């Protein structure tokens, strides 16, 4: 099992977050993506420290990709190219 290198900041009741979570599951990326619900203070603090303003947001270790379209595009690079960074 590969340790997660991507962090998905999301909100459970947020439809765009559901799109991102569904993409992770549909493409079997659960072993590479750590889910962090920003409803919890620790996750929200981490997200805000990275510049978070919009959910979902995906941290790839360098950039915070915000919004469902940006998150899915970044995840597609992982699926299509095997690129984590």
C-alpha cells in the first residue's frame, strides 16, 4: 500500500466535494489520497494555512488546487500519467 501523498480537503454536505470524493473512489485512488473534512478544526486549520478558500481543495505537496474542476483535473493527471507531483 502506498502512503497518501495527496490531501483532499472537503465538506461532507458540499456537492462539489462529493464530485471530488466520487472521482477518488471511482478511480481507486483511496490509497493515494487522504480525505480531510474541514468541518473538523484541525483539518480546517491545515486547509486555511495552505490558503484554502474553496472546497474541495487538493494539496499535492506543492500547490493547493481549489474547486471541483481543478481538483478533478489534478486527479486526472495522477490517473492518466501516474504523476503524484
